[in-house]
C-alpha cells in the first residue's frame, strides 16, 4: 500500500479487502489441509509469490478457474 501498488476497482483504487488478491501466507498447515481461510484470495507459499512478482507485472489480468 505504501508503494502505491493497490489494484484499481473501476474508477477508484481498491481498499484492503475490496478485491481478490494473490498473496503469501503464514498458515502452511491450513493450506496443506485445503482449508479456505482467504475469503476468496489465492494463497501461495511466500517463495512462490516472490518468484511470481518477477514474472508477472502488477496489474496483469488473471483468470482463476476451478
């Protein structure tokens, strides 16, 4: 947030909790047990998020399919 990397939601910037995000986690046991604790976000291991940031620019549209 401090760096201004918050996604846009229509004609304004999304606030915390206003958009689905892809983020790291500190709840490894929940992810391994497939517990949905993110309220719609996609949680990845922190190392995978760090790699994703180097590959995909912020603002890239992402299609999430089940």
